[in-house]
C-alpha cells in the first residue's frame, strides 16, 4: 500500500566558510547549539502569511466524485450502459438516467469509478492533532460514523462493518442519504432518505475491484462486467483497520478534507496562519494571524478549526477572496497597529521595542473547494482586461502576446473570481511599506509567447516580458496576495492542465459563465483562471492521495518561494597562486555553485567548472561558448562503503547505503528509486522534471560551496617552524632542509606534483578539477553523505542540505614506506565524519583505481569516535614524535545530539594515524568545554624546556599545538614525547566570559630576545551563528589577542589582566591604534574591538618581515531580516605588541640618538592605502590600522604586486559586483594596497577564508 504523506519541511542552510561564529558563554553550553545552516548575512527566512479558506458548502458532505455521478445531464452518462429505470428521453443522444447509480452501478463502490470510495492500495492514516500525535485508529467492528467528531465529543455513533454495513452519503442529500443492504432492491431512484441495494455479501463491508485492462477508459470503468466484489470480512486485520479508517476519516468529501488538512499542517512550522470558511467563521480584520509552531495557541486553534468545519450552504468563493484581500490591506483593513491582527507584524524584532512590520513578508491564500463559485459577489469589475501601471512601473496591456493567459476572455466575464485574484495580486496592498517582497522567478524559458532574446548573464529576468508575464513566475515585489486553489471532484470546459500553453498563446479563450448564482463548469474554468491571475497554482484532484499530494505541493511551493527571500550570489573563496585566481561562488536561490578560473591581469574568465560539468551555453566563460557536458557514465566517482573504497555505482554500494538511497525523502517510504538517484547524482538528467521525470530540476550540476573553498595541493608548512636566524634579526622563512625531512622516514623527499584543484560542494562530493582546463578529473562521495543524497532529487525537500561543505587539508607525508600526497577532509554539518584519500596519483587508473585511493573514513560510529561531532574546524596533517604521520582532528559541535552515535558534547582533539585512521590519542577537554577550532601546530621549544626528540627543534615534527573552544579557552597541547600516552594538554588562556574562540590561532616568531617572548599566539574572539547574533550590538565585548608562549614551565592559564591593552580609535571609515610597549611584567597584548557587536571570526594572516598581523572583523548593523546589513573592517596591527604597525621597532633606538621616536622607524608612517588610489604616500593617513567596508568580508588574501614594494589584500567580490574579486582595476573597490613584505603561508590556503 502507498501511504498518504503530507509535505515535509526539511533542511536548513550554512554559514559562509569565513565565518565560524559559535556560542561563547558557558551558560549556553548545557544544550546542543542551534547550528544555523544558512549564512546569517543573507536575508533570513521570514515566516510567510498563509491564509486558508476551507469550503463548508453543502456539497462537501457528498461521498462520491465527480458531481456528475447523480446528474442526469452529466458527461459521465455517455459511458454508462443501459440500466433499468433509464430515461433516454431526457436528452437527445443520452442512453441512461444516472439517478439510480447508487443501486445499479458497481463502479460507485470502487475507487476506479468513484475515487472517494475505499482503495486497498492506499493506507488511510488517521488525522493529526495539534501536538503531532494521531487520532486513534478506527475499529472494523465498531467504526465511528464520524471519527473526528467522535474525538471532539460531538458524535459517538458507531457501526459494525462486519455485520451492519451501510453507506452514508450525507444527511441533506436524500436521493438517497443512506444505502443499505436488502435482498430486494428499491425500485425508485429518489425520494427517500434510505434506499436498498443488493450488497454482494449481505450486510458485510465490501468494495469492487476493477478487472478491466484500462482504468482510464470510461467505457470499461463504467461497465459492471469489469468488476469483482471483495468481502472485507475475509481480509487481514490490517486491511480491516484500514477500511475502518477510511470509513471514519475519509468517506465523505468533508471527512477527507479535514483529515488531509490536519495531516499536511502537521508538518508545517514556519508559517503564520489565519483562516475562514465560505459560510461560517468568515474572516474579519480582527482575526489573529501568527506562527503555528508546535505548542502555540494559534496551532491549537487552527487544528480546532480544521476538525470542526461542517458543511452547509452555498459556495461564495468570490466574497471569501474579497475578505482575504481586504485583510492583507487591499480594502478596508487600515490596521497598521503593532499587534497580531496586523499581517505584517513581527512580535520578536527588535526585542527592546516589542516588534515591527516586516515589509518583505509574503502573503499566500489557499482556497480548498469542491465546486465552482456561486452566490455572493466579491470585487466588481473586469480588472484583468484593463490597461494600467503596476506598482513596479511595468505596464499591463491586455490581449497582447504575453498577456493572453490573463486577459483573453469573453467580454462578459466581469466580477469573476479571476478578477478578484488579479486585483489583489496587481495592487500594492500596503503602499506605506517598502516594496521588497522577494520575486519568485521559477521559469526563465523564452520562446513560448514571443521572440525576445535569451536572458543574458546577470540580466534581471523581470526585464523580459515573456518571463515577467509567465504565470509560473511571480515578479511582484510589492505587498500582494498569491492564490493557490485546490478543487476536488470538479472539471471545466478548458482541458486542465494541458491547455496552459494554449492559454498563454491565445489559442483558448476564457468562457462566460452565464449565471452568477448557479455553479457550472465555466466557473471551474474561472477558478483556474483565478489561480493564474494570482500567480499561484491550481490543482484538480479526485482522490485522497491526489488531495494530500496537492496540499503538499502547495506548501512546498510556498517553501520554495520563501527560499527566494534568502537568494543571493556570493563569493565563498578566492585562491591566487600565480597569474590565475580561482573563485568559488554560490547562488542561494537553488544552492548551485560555480568554480571559475580568471586571469589576474585582465579579469578574463579562462574556464568555469560548473559549465564544463553541466554542458550547454556558458555565460560565465569568455565569448559565451557552448560546451559539451561530461559523460555521467564515464565520470570517475568513488565512495567508502562497507569498510572500503568503492566505485560510486548502485551495484557496488552496501545494502545499508542502498536502503538509504531507496528512501523517498518526501514520503519516508521505500520507492525503489535508489539506483536512479545514483545516476542522478552522477549527472544523468533524463529523470529531471524538465525531461518528463520526477526528480528535481538542476540549473547546474555543481553544488554550492558555502563554507568550502578551492584548495591547491602545493607544499607549504601547515604549522609554524621557527625561522633559523639570530636573536634580534628580522627573520626570513626557510624551507626545511633535506636532513630535516629525513626524521624517521628512511627515504629522501621530493615534492609530489599535483595539477588539480579540490573543492568540497553540497552536491554530495569532493571534486578534483584540472587546473589548466577546468574539467573534473574525479570526485569522491563520503559515506556519511549518502544518507542525505536522496534529498537532492526531490524539489519538495527544498531547504539547504549540507554535504561536503568544508575545504580539505592536503600534505605530502611518509606512510606505508614511501612519500605520498594525502588529503584529509571533513563535512561540517554534512555529517560527523572525516575521510582520507591518497591523491599521489592525480590521474587514477579508472574508477576502480580511484576507489583504491580511498584510505579510510572516521566517524561518530568508529571506535572512540562518538565525540567527533560536526567538524567545523579543519584537520591538520603533521608528523608526530612517535614517528607516525597523523591528522589532528578537532572535535566539532553537538556530538551529544543524535546523528548516529551520541557523545559527551565536550571539546575533543583526535590524533588519527594517517595511514589507517586509528586513534593514536584522544584529548577530552572535559565538561564545560565545547567545540574545538582548527589547531595550529608548532615545531619549536622555549629555551629552558627539554626536547627529547631526535634532532631537537626544527625537525618538522610537531612539538606542540594550540586550539580554542567555545568557552573562550585556548588549549596548549604538548607532544614532546615519543609515547602518545605521555602527551599532555594545559589550558593556556582563559578569556573573559562571553568571548568564544572560533578561529584557528596563529603562531609568529617575534623580535624579542627574551626566550619567553620569542613566540606569540594570535587569535580573535566572537560568534556569528545564531539568529540573535544578527542583532546590532549583540555578543558583548570581543577582543583580539597576542599571547607569548611561556613554555612548559609557564604559569597557566593566562588571563586578560596579565596583558597590555592597546586602544583603537575610530574616525569615519578609518581607525588608528595606540603604540604602547609591552612591559616585562606582561605576557602579551590585546585590543578590544571598538564597535558595538564587533567580532573577529576569520583566521588572521601575518607578514613575516615586519611581523604585522592582518585580520577582518564583522559588525552586524541591522537585525531586520528584510534588509540585513553588516560592516566589516580590515585591520593591520603589529603582531608583537598589538599596536600600530612598527610599534615594536619604535621601541628600539635604531638611530642611537638616545630618543625613542618616529625617526627610529619609518614603519610608523602609512602602512596601507587609505584613500584608495592604489599608492602609499604622504596623502595616506599615518598610523591608520583599519578600513571599513559595508559588506561581508572573508579572511584576507594578500598577494605581491609586480616589481615589489607593494602588495594587495584581495577581497573576494560578490558575483553581483561584476568583478569576481581581485584588483583588476582601481575602481572596483575590491582590494587594499599595503606595504609589501614576505607573507607567511600555510599552503596556498593561507590565501583563503578560514
């Protein structure tokens, strides 16, 4: 049996890779973090207004579909054989009067002819209550006549379906009201409340099974000979309960609608809802509209309304629509007060004032009805057939090539439902509010109603007439009302939905309905017309499954349109190794991604990996070429399944993985489409909806890189190695000597070449792209991603799902007897897992060869892995003192919440052996700690410490490491022992309350001659994760620190009181800093970030010659989710003192004149280009240390300029700014020129957001 399932609201979306903002106060550590998936700097998802009109007309108590079943002039009669009591004289050409359908026709008692009747292939689940629990299942021998009313206590009548079966069609329909068994059937067709039919098994419940060959052929469906009766008393207990549930909860139209609505609203949390009936419970301007989250009074009231709706009266749909439009501001509703009867009111923002109106809130209206309208009028006029100007300045001209779908109609069609729908869509319902409702542009097709040119790259689709007037799109940015209409048991004169293209091109004309007071088929046409005019959807349904699926589609359509509220194209990373920069961007409207290679010199796009993977015209590449897609079948894709690397093909996956892929993400049931989903993930597009299939359409095969970014596997030290230079000298960075590379390796070393670019994305894969061509060489699907891959195929599960949303770490390492290039990656919120690949061979020998390069995966179900959590920090590959190469893996967040295994929630550092993933050591930092940052390792010891390792310091073996946690603790891990059991950890620093450490610390050598000032550890504090962090001024005072490593014998933890404070002064868009020297009594420095709510959430970089540290900060400026705003600062400080660059040197009498002043160091002059002319000279502000940008900035990307002397801090440009980042011209505002000194790098990844 198939189960009737409503829509499911799934998924969320992630913060940008540069931002690792996390909870920092110990008071918040008792429960798992609310890890927001969507970047906080995007528009947050504003809860939409959802208005429901529930048909309570008399026809809702019928127990059959369609209406024509008892209509002697209905089209259905053409298929009905000649029964007794026929009346062929009623209409010429008709063969039968169908008024005895209940007595003579078998199809009435079969779902094949009457879709409302029992269908054994459907599971009839009971309705839902407001708390999410279900009503009780009905009993076959004691079935409620009305199961919902029984729950409400208003109807307690029951019936034994095994011995007293009787069919009730509705109390007010006496032709007949009840149909009972009698060995002698009634002779008359009408007139009595109860009529008799000879039931096939006496008084036992039954249904007829269709035995014909074509259930869509009316002549077969309406032929008694094509049916066999089934006795339900001989069915299984499960089927008997299912039949009883149908009888009690689905038998009548009203029963079905009440049950379906409770089940679909059960999954809805993120909507604000108001409701009405057509006749009772009519809407007025005092009705409350508010959130229906679980536990709210509004949710309880909504479910009471759904369950309590009855059936009596006419079908005044027009008047009901007018009431809705007026409620949202289109008529007499002038309620602009800040209270819950105002549809635009948001009670939570800002907390200090109690609320505000949200101008970008969307308004949706759902009408669920079983017939064409009649009775009371609504809006009067022919609004869809008059020329006028829309609120955005666009002109509506009826009966043009692009507007036929709205306006080509009989001239007498005034005052219809479609006129009201067009009125409330096309008018600004709240002129006093900003027009920033997100447009929903879902179909960008050109060529159906005109011959406009194709949409250009970056062009606003609303500028194309055909796209603007396509009923599939809603371009309105003003406050308006979008219409969804679900009609069951109804059909019009225009074929639905096949005539849609003909309506758009003018082939069809909307008909006149002749009579306002009588329902007819032309009014069903007008109902479809109303849904098109309101830029929503019309659904015509006939059975319980179709109704529940239609309601689910309505909610999913609303969810998709709500997602447009967060739509933005944003650059998530920038890599500049030489003359080419590689940039990753994502588009949050569909969470697709791009990886683009661009020449630094002139900004020319060399290749776009997204185009090369997908194929077709590529607007991202120079000249817009048409490129061939990669063949899905020949792509090399591997995964880890059943404990080993495997080819990512259906036959190679474990049974557990196949089960996960067979799971329908919408229904939760096994749909056996797993193998097709594997093909879809590999790139097969034939099963997408645009190709006639059922899977989600993709604009692009490449998923988003939101927190991930591109990584180039060049060799660079991933940890600090003390430069070999004398005390007091300005040190230079040196490559390790060959002797240093030989420690316990047994072989020489030569760097291993690799010409690829690695990017983890949210299509479930880590991609390896050829750096020269942009073609994908191969890809890898981590096993933990497989459990969620099914969601990628269903556009009803529309929310963002994280998969491989983290950059990998790559390094050459000596394992298994030879030097290999190893990649270790994590998944962020995609799963509690890390994985390792041997990428020494950049050209695997086929897919089986690629599978052989998979080393291991370590997850929360691995031995000792329960505390792994969601790894927001990145693994760090290094060589350990015991001779093993290892990955230092920071335990992530929420290990105590359910993924697969449940951990303690403590901060943990795992030391995993690189060759097999075995745990060499696990550091549990104890209760109160939570989440660990990416660690930074060091190869040095402080004078006076004893280093027992062969060769002592500077052997490229990790002596120690630092990492911070959410509680504001910085931890110092000491590895200076060949026995892992003797490795130790100490709390190095204890930050003030509320200062979370969420970024990787950096270690820099200083110019101080004192041993305990030789190395400074630098990091910033702050969090940017939860919705509350968007509030201006939130988060408390945050700081940036520089702490001198005191060695093993140091007194720890260091506190802020032991540090020298530098002061930052702000003037406009620039900042200056103090130049205090560090007295001998202090062990470091700090600066308080001056702006309210300012925080440091990106990894800093530093210049090795003058020892300046450069970092970015973020300042939330608006908590209005409709108009979010942030400022960012680029800061440059002296890493040794925390003062202005040159402060340390200014403390040395370098010219021996006996005075410490400006003449001792020219570095106290301008350090960067403050006026934007790309030069550093006397016109720049002396002593400036910071510059403000009104945008979100990832971590800085410094590069040297040709000729030396200057460098640029390159800021990734948003896709919307036309630059793609970099410093192509002085006018694009995407760079800062600074004095050029040698940059310290950990990989080329130093040049990326962290």
